[in-house]
C-alpha cells in the first residue's frame, strides 16, 4: 500500500535535548503515535537512514510519522529522504515544530509560507525546493528578558509550562490526526483559533 501523507516532528536527537522547547515537534509526534495505537492504527517502525520512521494505516491509506536524526538545522535531509523513498509531494507532509513567535500552548497551522527564522523549517524548505509545505507551529513564547534565544529554545520547560504540556501535546496530536484523516485546510479551520 502506498504512503499518502507524512508527519515530521522537528527536534534534536539525544537525551540531553529530550524535554526541551526545541524538541516540541518530537514530543508531538510521540503523543500522536500513542494516540494512533489506541485508535488501532498500529504504527510499526520502518528502516530509514536519517530518521526514526513509523508506518501506520489510517483508513484506506498508509501514512508515516517521523523524527529526523539529523539535528534541527539539517532536518531537510531527512525529509528529502522520505520524499524520495515514498514518492511524496511537498504538500503531503505536515512539518511540526516549535515557534517563539507564538505564546506557549498556541497552535497555528498553515498550508505554506516562509521559515519564520526557524532553521529546521528553513532546511525543509530548501530540501523540498518550495515554500508550499504544510506546517503546524507549536508556540513556545519568547523570554521576557534579553536572553540568548538559543539557550531559551534548548532550555527545559518551566514548571508552569510542564503543567500545561500534556494538554498542549494532546491538541497537537489531534491536529495531526485531522491532517491524516482530512487535510491541512481542516486543521487550519479547527485549530487556528
């Protein structure tokens, strides 16, 4: 069965990055996989060089969930590998990543656009050769004080953020499900409040 859609959560591999703001894309994909198992979509691992990949059955079609192993700034290499291996078009992807321009806990889906200063998304756009790539941005907010943004995004969640994280990840996983079952327009209509 051919693959129709793929969700790719952006982040950095390794335990030192596991619970950081910059790995929100990874965390959203992990939550989606948990929910997919409960729904009977039975994700199973697939071999890939540049990403951890799971194939799952969604209705009449197969889909992919992936977490690149290339580190954030080279995420496009993993996305390109998936595109070539499975014959996917750029609009078949949903790229999920953290965004400092949105308040913590806010979701924003778009069918296309620029990278917004996000190096992972910039790498994906460059690798696919188009800005017409659906994406789900997950708000992490900005620090109030002048602080190195790299330290902030690679930092751990605050206790307050940790309390809100579970519900935030559930909403992100629901948005991913809507993308698989319908399309990016449906995600935008339901989650861009």
